[in-house]
């Protein structure tokens, strides 16, 4: 028998007025896996993250974590269930230093990693007393990652972690994500437009378009999927 | 003569100096790229031009020293698409576009339609609040708003950020068209260096706040260390 998935998004729909942001979307993530979520702009990727973290309540469907529904859990209590995330547009506490931002993550800590450990791990220790908003964009994304890690999550949701990074930094990020997944015993769901990164780190990939799932499979399968190429990847050049 | 010239420009955030003596130029109708790692000073270079950060040295635009006031920069014909987009989230898509034309007169309606032709997605959402757009759609809106100013010089901070690969290609093709049809000059910071160099005539590479390599796109592509660090082959 297959093990129970750690995360199950089960037939979830979410509407905003007349717009169907998610239309009966199902996806699952097994413990220890790195899963990619890709698709065109406005496909519903960030909405899916917001449903999983309970910022949104789905109109239909259920989200289960470790076999139990998350719908009875408020957004503010999600971190204590063991789910942490980063945001597409960076949502740090701009008036706070790096270390204080990470401490905010640690207030809900369940893991054994201290704030200092995490700061060293993501290579932010030397700038820990700097104001978070003074730092370059790519570094701010790393502060968000540290804040998420400090809460000791089992499931980590990364929304466009490669934003603001140059080619060789993205390559290093890929290696880093794989190592972090093992070192912190994480399960990772990652939204990213940098295909080199997604295809390099993900075990499986789900593809959304206009709120519907149009593809699923290993990176190689998804890259060869005609519907995905037409909606998203474009013909290889 | 260059449209824009930076002469020994420096900038700092509090005690942290992030730009040291940066000199660069953008010619009329030229697309110039700025490459560099996270923290190299790319965003600050654009901010120094638009006057949104304290700077030393001179910024010359159309032969005149540019005052360090963002509103004067905008009126001089420079539009800045900043990092983080800066769209007005309580306003509708169309209202955001109209604000882009605030510093000039005439043809506002027609230009908004031109933006909608570029980004059909924005057309579908023209009366929607900007804050309810997806991240990528907000990026399209920030670009569209800058186009509304009909600038002589467009400063673009990572136009590809958060956008799907197909859209990114479309944006660079559109920039190329705007450059050719309207003679617009563009200074673009972009992580996708392959794409930027495919469209740029010249590029500068920044490292720790200094220009370390400058040349034509072909020269940069032939440069071993640039290839390894930024192009990945």
C-alpha cells in the first residue's frame, strides 16, 4: 500500500466574484518529496498556496495534512500544524532586523534548530542585525526562507525562490534546496518560473492553467507534454 | 551623444555604500542591460537615475544635469518600473494606467488600448482592483503603466520577475518593437542574462557596486567569466 500523502489538495475550487481561480484542483505531495507547481500567470498557483495556508477558504473541496483536514485550522495556527511558506513578493517585517524577522518564525518553533543555527545555515549570520528592507531582493527572499525554517516546518511552500537571482545563484539555490530538504527533513512544494530550477530539483511537477490542472508527472514527462508546452513552456528554442 | 550618462555615480543606504563610481551610458534608441549577482547594485543604479536614492556624481540626461527629484525625472521623460512593481492596489487596472500618463497630455485613451493590446490579460481585468491581480499580472500592469508615460527612457528592474517563460519572451519582443517604432531607449536590469543579451546592444556587469565588465552583447557572450557566472554555458 502506498503511504498516505503528507499533503492532499482534494477537488478544491476557489472563486473570486466571477473569476474561477481554482477549478476542482487535486494534487498530492508525499512526505520527503519536492514537488513543483508551474503554470502561466494567473493560473492559480499562489491561490493554491493561499488555500493550503488557510489565507483563503475554498468554496469546494478539502485540504488534508497528514490525513486530517486543515479547514478547521485558522491561518494563524497553520504554522503550528507544521506548515511554513515564503511569499512571491516578499512579505517581511520591514521595520525589523533580519534576526528579529527570523525570531518571528521561531515563536512557533517545534523543531530543534535555533535561530542562530538557521541564520548560519542560510548564510545570513553576518547580516543578522541589518534592517531587512535594506537588503537586496534576493537576500530578502533568503530572510523569508530563514523565517520559515525557524518555525521547524514539515511542509515548506516556496513561492518563486529564484526571483532576483542570477544564473549561477539559481544553480546554487537548486543544490541548496535539495540539501535543505534532507537536513531539515522537509517536504517541499515549490512555485517557480525558472524551469532550470524546477526541473532540476522537483521529483514531480503539477501544471495549472486557468485554475485547472492540465498536467502532472516527472519533470521529463511534463516537459514533453504538448498541452504544457502550448500553455506555458513555448516551443523549445 | 548619449541620451543618458552616469558619471562616477555613488550611492549608499545609511552607512552601507552600495555603488562606487559607476559610469555608464545609454544612447538614443538603444537597449542596454545591466547584469550582476544579487546585491551587486543593479537596482540601486536604476534608483540613482530616477533619484529615488541619495547619490553622488552626475546623471546627465539629454545633455543636462538631472536633479535628484523623482518627479523631475518623470517629467524629463524617464519612466521607472521599480523592483516590487509599486502598483496602486486600491485602484483599478485602468486607473493605474491613467496615472502613468499623469505627466503628459493627449491620447491617454488610445494609449491605454495599446497597453491592452500588449497584455490582453489586463484588458480582461481592466476594472478590477490591482491588488486582486496575480503577481505576474501586476508585473504586466507596472510595465503598462510605464508605457503610458511614453517615456524617452525606460528603466526596467527585472521585467521577467514572476512571469511565465512565454510572457517573458513576449515582453522582450514588445520592448524591441517600442524601441524601433518609437525610438525609446531602455536600461534594463535582468537576471535572465541570455535573454537580455539577445535583445541588448550593450551591457554592463556590476560586481559589489562597481562596473567590472562593459561591452557589446557579443563581447560579453565571448567573455569566459561572464559566460560561467551569468549565462550558464
